[in-house]
C-alpha cells in the first residue's frame, strides 16, 4: 500500500485539494500498477510561522517582501 505525504503551506481550497488527491492517485496507480483503493495520501498544511524562507518565518518573509497575496507565492515557488 503506497503512502504519499504532501507538505504545503495553507490556503488552498478544498476543491483544489480534491484535484490534487485525484491527480496524485492517478500518478501512483499508473507508476506502481496498484489499484486506487490501495493509495493513501496525507496532506500536511504547515502554518506560515512553522515554515522558514531565507532564515525567516514565512509570514515575516512575506511581510518584508511586500507580498499581498498567496498567488504571488505560488508563482514564485513554481519557477
């Protein structure tokens, strides 16, 4: 039974997480040739104060960088 652990910052909608679960399950089933029922996925949402960027808690880093939305963080992290 494959177990996938995903760590991410909070803020994504339930709809987005549902899409993530579906896509990860599809990737695991095709890669490992297992049934979807065998796949377990754990999503860990790490609070900004428990996540560091450049030596600062993420919430403080965001404030210093002048970030106003989480979309900007996603654009930066996907590059």
